[in-house]
C-alpha cells in the first residue's frame, strides 16, 4: 500500500511542476488512480469464486521547450498492487512504459531521443526500445530515421531483451501518400532472432480510392513475415466501403484480435470486407465480415458483425445503439446481441448502460449462455478532474470475473493551470485595406509546411493514435472488450 500512496504523491508532485512553465518550458501531466473489486474464479474451480481488490496508479508527464531550448521529455509509468483479502499473497508490480529525453532544432528538421520509446521496426510495426532514436528531414520530401539499443519485449514482462539496430527511409509527396523502406536486426533470441526488411506505402487514387499496404521479409530464412493490403472508397458521401487481406507468420507476431484467441491459437491470414453508413440525420451504422485462415490442426474461423447507432439530441452527445455478431471456428464460438446507451445527465455527469447476451456453440464450464450488464457514471464538474464508477455483472461465473466494480480518479495539469484559451479564428476579420494587401500577397505565394507523414511516429516518439478518456467514439469497441473475457478460458468444456 505504501508503494501505491507513493505513486500517487509522486503524480501530484509532477502536476505541481506545471507552475514552473515560465522557467522550465511547457509542462503537462496527469495522474490516474484505479481501484476495482471483483470476484474471480478460483483456479481449477468450476463455480467457486474469491474476492480480489487490485489498485493501480498511472502517471504521465511531458515537457516541451525546456529552458527556452529545443529540449523536451515525455514519460509514462504505472504501479500496481494486489491488496490483501484476495485469497493469495499481496502482489506488487510497476514499470516504465516509456520515458525519454529529446532535442530538436528550431526548424524541426532534426531530432534525437534517448531512453525508452517506441520506434518503427518496419512494415509498420513498433518496437519498444531502450536506446537512441534519431530523425532527419531531407530535401525532396525525404525522412530518414535510425535507432539502436536494446529491444524490450513487454509481453514477457520486460524479462526478455535483445540488442537491436534499425533504420527507415520515407518519401512522402504532399497529399499523395507515402513510400517507406525499413530494416531492423534483432539478435540473441535463438528462434526469435530476426533480420527483417520491410516496406509500407499509402496512395490516394482517383475516384476516391485509398490504398494502404505493407510487407516484411526475414532475411535469416523464415521468409515472409507479414503482408497486408487495404483498399477503401467512398462512392457516396454517406457510404464507405473497404476490403482487406493479410498473411503473416504467427511466430513473428501475436494474433491481433484478442477476443478471437479464445478459439483460435494461430492465425496465418485474414480476408475481410466491410462498410459504414453516415446519414445526414441521426442514424449511422457499419458492418464487417472477416475470414481467419489458420493452420496447425485448427479450422478456419470467422467473425461477422453489424452495428447500428442513433444520435439523440441536437449535439449528438447522447447516443444509443445495437450490435449483433457471430464469431466461431470448428471448435467453438458464440453469437452476441448487444444494446447500449450513453449520454449526459445534467452538465457535469455522463452515464452509460450496456446489456449483452452471449450464446455459445458448445457449453463452457457447464453454461451455454451468459447475460452481461454494465453501467457507468462519470463526474466531470471541474476542469482537469474526473471521477467515475463502473460496475459489471455476469449472470453466471463462467469466466474470469463474475462481478466487478471499478472506481477511477483522474487529475491533469489543467486542474492547476485552468482551461486552455480558445484557439484564434482561422480567418481573422478583414479591415478596410485588407483587400489590397491580399492582392499583393498573391504574387508572393504562400509557404505552407509539409503535412506530417501518417505512418511516421509522432514528435513524442509514440504512435500518434491514443485512446480517449471517458468518451470512446468507437461504440462497438466496448462490447468487444467485455467479450474479451472469453479469451481467458478458450473453449474449455
């Protein structure tokens, strides 16, 4: 418990640093505390459960323009403790997710980062690196990246490491797409040792077509590691279509769909198609079908899903929807039906209700169906401070957890500095003489910065996409996360 309290105090101390912006640059930070109680299945037991009460503290801190220079840093760490009363000894763990110090020149054409960070290892995959990363922007829309140090494999709780070096060259003409080639060498891991060359590309084609693809090839004899191709189009403003295909070496990459790991231990390829509909009114929806090609004495699997949503109110903050899905293989599978609602309750509260029903092709732990209810309530009455409670109940103890209550408290630097001022208008109001000045400027031309490559890492060394707190736009993701509990038992009878 002392470690947990220490992590909380460290997080609050980190937030206090935001008061030093004038001297140290632009600092931002947040601390999140999560404590949840649940009843977990006893290992080896069928319907016997035991209480658990873990707590987790997560701290993030970022600083830009330190001391008025090009120095910056970014870091994120967590500390977790399993409290007493869970039927086992208290367990403690913690780790640095990423943390590095960087420098970039005034023109933002060169940067160097030292520490733990995520780097592109090719085609396009990220590697957790303890080492050095450098990037240089060159003429002719070229970008050169290089990294070296120790690769850290988080799936093995950072116990497995290996020396690694790599480089990446990317060409991206403005608004047309990109083409990149990457190389990485990871040694000292016996069968996992690899020397990979990869390429990835994107292109904007006529008729509203968009093409994205990548491939990776191991030079040490294992051959093709990964190849994927995605094609999408919007034939109408309200209709989007996409198809995708992928083949991969399961020994090189873990399966991407955790819910599917319950029934398929190895996935060698995926072929799928889907659509999305965005009507001018309140209705929207999507659908997809994926075929999973597997070997190793497993039969092919599939996943089909349809989602429909309804925006409630003028601002669209309140939404309701439904999902039907079917996932299966020759071994087992399930059908799913889901109803959900989320919206505002007053000015400072947000609430959500989610109801799921699962029917299994074959019984799991003596049950052939489960009903799941989830509710959440979140308070956001103060800028920079959020508090919430989530509860989930399963109708039978077929999975890892039968009941769970989660309490969350999140504080960011905005709690101390106040809300950020609104951005200036994109088009300032014109004065009387602005029309003449505008005609003179047309001859001079406009110098616009080149757009940032979509597949390149963000300036902070991490992938650009980050999950949002408390307001997921992917309404279908919540149902898939709840059904992830299936992954803990596989097709156990």
